C-alpha cells in the first residue's frame, strides 16, 4: 500500500507519498501561510496521486486528537482549524492526526534510533520545543498529548535575566531554550551564535528538561532533533549536564558510561516527521 504523510510545521509543511525511507515516491515542501492556502496546496499534491490508502498528519499544536482540530496555537489564523475534516473533505480518504513530535517519534521507532525500544522520547529543539514518545509500545496520549516544551524549569535570573518568549508562560523550556528564545536573547539567529556562554546556558536548560523526562517517563533512550540541536558540540554539553543533574540517583548504566548512546540524534534526520506521518496512516488502517 502507498500512503501520504504530512509534517505540518509552523513554518513549512513537508508532504510525501510512499511507504518508508527507501520508498518515498514524491515529496514537496509548502510554506505555512494561511490555512486555506496551505491546506489547499497539500490536498492538491495528494489528489494528483491515485491509489493512496490514507494520509497521516503530524501537526504543530496543541491539537485536539478527538476532533482533529488545532487548538490554542499562537500561530496567527490557525487556532480552531478543523485540520482533519478539511483534508478528508478534499481527498475523500481516511486522515489520521497526531502531533508533529509524536509522528517523529513513531518514525524513529519504526526505522530509526529507537527501533526495538518500548519506552522512549523524541524531543525536537528548533523554532519551538516539543516532545513525543512511546510508552510500552504505544504513542503517549492522555488528557491531550505531551507538551514537553511548556514544562516549567528552574530559571536563575541572576545568570539569565531574560524573561522568555512563550506568550503563555514566558520562561517555560520553550520560552527559554527554543530557537526563537536564542534569537531574542542574543540578537542573532542560533546558527550565528558562537558565544560559549550562550551554548552553556542552552545546554543547561535542555538538560533540565531531559532530566525531568528521565524522572517522570523513565525512557530507555531520548532522541534529540531539530535545527538548534544540530549545533556542533551541544549534545555533548547536554549529556554531561544531564549526568551531573541526575547526581547518581538514577542507578542506570545508561546515565553513566552509556550516556552517548542514551541521548542521541535522530537516525532519520529531518525526515523523521514525515516518515512518522506515513507510519501513522499505515497503523490506522492496520488497526
């Protein structure tokens, strides 16, 4: 079977047709503008292909998975959009929705850095920060879905007087450590920042967030993706600080000599989200 996948991000939508990493027949990148234009262009892309069985969508959020809506996103014009219904009406196909990070986690579980694991988390550090994962082999859902980027973490205002950029919480993890936060704090895009102090602070915040995941979810591995996370040298700083913050309490070899294999980059790189969306579609039909 051939499936459609959409990684619906706040700045771009990546759409693909295929069945896995080695079987992607066609892809397109669509800028995220207004809902009518963006959804319309995505629907047109899939409508040109006969034989699609279903379409999976990993979307920026928050989303209401019961109704297929994007809810309280700060993305202007997108709050309350009935994403699943709009695509289903245009395509007359089954459409299944999850968060972009849950989709990426599913992709890494099926083909990437988390193959064979039952419980792990995927965290993306880019324009925003998000997280998703599997617990005992199932994607994490509940009241809504994980909102890793909005966990509250310690904020030492003597070291970092920056207020944060989150419109809801100011200094949550995303508000302090996302790409938008880096640019607002230092006046330069993340890829233009070379200050050691800046990256030590970034590693501190990311390590605090990851230690919270270790202590609450107890993942067998944490995969860290996103554009900011590609900064050379950042993950080693994060790994070292995670070990220090854990302070020997979690008696697991993975947090000691195995830390390099415990906190890892995605094996699927930037394709994790769209491949995970394809896997969402496949699993929906198989269930």
